[in-house]
């Protein structure tokens, strides 16, 4: 029996239409009807999906600039995040995180049967300052055992990966540890089979800012970008690639930035089934702080390669106004959804 994988897909379509590929992928994944008819046509001279995904449950634009549930109204935010000052000047940061099965829209009309933290992929961004106390009450509302494993310093009892540390459906566990070291980290499910639990969507970014005694990062426009991908026909080969889940989201909604103002990207690679993923930005170079655990850059480049679980803080300043393309420099990934635009605008004068 012939199985249509992503490479034969390319050969069959001649790279002419990602939308047509997504329609095929949706049918392979068992989605009734695949991509709706009004999304099926595509300009053969441009790349990207046609149509828009619903932003009712997950908005990739809002996700870029949200952490500690800052995108929620205050009354609702208090259900999931609270902070309490401690005598030493640090904070106790308390989070409510739950795992739940949910279909997520990864391209117009195309849904993926995900396992999620708090109902979306990636999960909520957790952000603290070095030395703060992190307390996460984790509830498993899903149909499989899950856990949370945080990168960084913590006691073995808080690891979420050792035998017996799985949280069964309907049960809960409290993770508690100090935020250390400063840098860009991540969290993810560490239940076996590990590749399935991560690929299905159980991951998110974990940012630890340096305390003033360690130094400070300069003010910047900050963006959270989690590189990910989706195997829609479950053959251990991805058909859709994205940053923050939605294919070509930032082609439809270019990311606004300001000319002459520092932009800081918290870039995390959680792509399963591919050894590396990458970020390339057109028309400029950027500074790289690998893992974010130093305040001086390790390199200046325009293309950054990361393996799964690797991350880096990327800083850049736009010299010119206009639209700047960014994408994976694995061309196949870019043509399957991992592509977007920065829209650089002159600073507005305050009069």
C-alpha cells in the first residue's frame, strides 16, 4: 500500500502549494473534508497557507508577548498565577497548570489531536527572577499519565522524569524549587514514550531573569518563539512546521517592531523527529546568547541552528523600516509553514 510521506508530497506537488499539502495532510489525519474549499486554492508564486485560523482558544500574536498568564484579565489571571513577596526580596510564584487533551488548529481548517498544558500548544510561558521560589500545582486532566520536567537546578524529587514520578489521569502533584540559573530554559512532559508526549504538544518556555547582583539585560521589545512541528499522519515525519504552532501565522500577521529599538527573542526548539531546526532573518545580523546563561553574546550571525531542547536568546536592532522575512533555513520547513515577517516601523515622536 502506498503511503504518502512529506517527501513524496513535495515531488507530487512540485512545491507549488502548501495549502494543497495541508489538505492532504488533514485527510490523512482523519479530519473530515480536510481544508475547507475556500482554503484549497493558492497562488503558485507565493508560499504560505490561505485563510486564517481561529484565535478563540490560541492567538499566536498574543502568545509572543505573554508570560505568567499576563494575557488574561486580572480576575481570571489570579486563578492560574499568584506572586507573594518573601522576606529576602524574592517572590513566591505560584502557578496552576493542567494537562488536557484538545484538538488544536495548526493551519486553516486543519486540526491536530494534541496533549496540552492549559489547553494550548506551546504551554503557558513561566517567567521568574533568579532566586524566586517556583511552586507549580500540576493536575492531569488528560487520558494518559503525564508530568512536568523543568530544565535548571532542582532536587531529584522535583524532576518529573524518574520512575514513579508520572502523574496519573485525575491526579495532581506540586513541583516546588528555586529559579536557578538565570537563562532561557524550558519545561516538558517526561513520560515515556518521551517523543510522543513532547510531539503531541506538552512543552513550554521557562525564562529566568538575572537578579541585579548578576547583571541586567538592557530594555528591549521581547518576543517568545517556540519552534515546533506536527506529524499529521503519525508516520514519525512532520508535515507542518511553525513557530508558536500555527503555520505561517506571522506571514498573515507580521510582528511589529521599532526601528532602532532592541528586539530580544527567546527562541526555543521543541521540534520532534528532526535533528535540528533553525532561525534565519533577512537583511540583518543578530547577537546570540546560547541558553541565555551569560550576559555577553557568544556569536553574531544571521542564521542560528538548534537541536531539540536547545535554546538561545537572540538580540537584534532593525536599521531600516519595512518588512523583514524570517524562517527556518531548512527550506523544506519554511515551505511547510515555518516562515514569517517582522514589520519594522519608525518610532513615533511623542509631542
